[in-house]
C-alpha cells in the first residue's frame, strides 16, 4: 500500500496533464491500472477507475470519452481529499 499523499498528488498531476492534452489516454490507462491497493474510501474510487480504463478501446466519441476519463480521475483525489479534510 502506497502513501495516500502520493496518491493524491499523482492523481491530480495525471488529471491536469491529461486535461491539458499533455498526456495520452493510453498513458493514463497504464497509470490507473498500475495503482496499488488502498483501503477505503480510496479502494472504491480506484477500483471504479480501473474498471473504466480496463478495456483497450471504446466506441465513445473522443471528447465524451475524455470527459468521462477525467471524471474517474477526479473521483480518486476528490474522495481522498474529502476524507482527509
């Protein structure tokens, strides 16, 4: 299990870079699928993101897909931040 502060920082960075188109979806996918196990409340948001990113391709239009991707990433650090503060 990794440090929660590292998770928050990393998730925010990945989200920001992907939102600014400085990171490809495949890189984001690999990052999400490579996350370690965390206890609740982190585990649920991470598991949902992993389930979302697991398929290699999608029939969704790019902008719609990216918006949903960003929502999954945001859920990781918003849930975590909400529990810490």
